């Protein structure tokens, strides 16, 4: 065989081999891609550090949920502690823009050098337990994994929740175990929080429940044992310090939910403080008289607790 013919045949076989190999790679691409549980920052909005005093809305986090981020308004350039707000709504409605009056209790923290975030999470009836809790814990991991870009201290994160959000925040404060609440994202990043503020929360689904809460809890838990959705189930000495506030005229959640929960926290050696707000409704608004402590005093109580547990 002439060398020219040999070269021709070798060239043909080479082309056919490359083409076949390329087809193999294309067909099996999904099997050959390196798998990772640590996705990159899931938004194009955050590329550099967020400047002091600015806000970034609709940042996409774990599985296309959204959060708003509010950088501190003070002049310091150091990395800062973070407070994440979890909205209420019976696990079935509202979003990160809701609960303006309650969220306003935390706004002053920005001037004291804290960053704030307000998050969305999965709602019933489309989703049930533990999906909302998975979202909240993933939000913690997302912020911690991207601490440099948010200019926050990854070791100083608190959750503040109202109503259903208080339940989710307290759950995170007592149990951040990914075998229970994991969703496969940021699995090497801690979900642990350093403090919890709960306002009008339901902490024991097996305890005394207000009729206005029963239906929402059933929708959330479906066929699950209600106790696995209760922060009281997971309390140990490792739980985060907690500040619990509730109104004496709450028409949605009985105050005993907070007082009984606090007793269990104390029994387990967990730092906690309970604030009973006289003449206050579920959202701590006035109901039949001036509230006591006053709104300004409540703001001071929250600031002092955050200062003590997170530090500025």
C-alpha cells in the first residue's frame, strides 16, 4: 500500500474517531459533569461588595427564592453582623416585603452597624413541612457562604421571625441538622445561627393552640407528626440564645406558647428573655390601650439583645 494511501486512511480513521468521541461526550455530558453541592452565588446582581448604606433587592438564593439585603448605614468599613427577618402569614401567604410594622422594629439596627436581610420562603398549600424550614436554613448558609460579597461576619448571624416566621426562626435556632432540614445546597456550610428573636410565635404544635392557628398548622404539617415541626422538640443546651416577645391580647397565638417555650429553654440552660407586651395584638400593635413596654422601649430591648449576642 502506498504511503499516501496509508496517510489518507489514517486521517479518515482519526476524523471518524474524533467525531465518535465527540458524540459520546455530547450524549453523556450530564453524566460527565463534575457534581458539586456548593453552587456559585445564584445571582448576577451581587458581583462586588455592597456599599455601606445601600440596598439590594430580589437577590436570588437557594432554588430561586428571593431576599432583600440592607447594608449598614454607619460609616464603619469592617465586616458586620447580620439579622435575617422571616415573615409571618401562617406559612401560607405574604412575602419578604410584608410585616412592615414588625420589620420596623429592626430597622434602627442598620445605624448601629448591622446588616439586615428579609427573605421569601416556600408557602403552603403548594409546599409543606419541612420545605419552608429548608429554605430558611439555606438562606443562612447562602449568606454565610457569600459573606465576603455581603461584607458580613459569617460567625455572627441572627434570625428574627414574626408569627409563622418566629416558628421557623426558632426551629433554626434549636436544630440546624442538615439530615433533617437539608436540601442539598451548601452542605459544607454551617446553618447554625447565633441568636433568635421571635415575635408572636407558635413553638409547640402539640401544646395549647389558638383556634386561629390550627388550620394553618394542619396545612403545613399534613400527615407529618406535628411535634417534628415544633422547636420544643429539638431544644438542647446547644440552642441559640432567644428573645421572645408576645402581646397579651394576641388573637392568633396564645401567650402560653412563648412562656412554656421559655421554661424549656431555661431548663436546658439556654439563655433567653421573655417580654410580655401589655395591650398588644399579635403584631404588637395597640389593642384597647397603650402598649407597655412602648414601641421605643421594645426597639431598645431588641437592640440590646442583638448587641449582647452578636456584638457590633
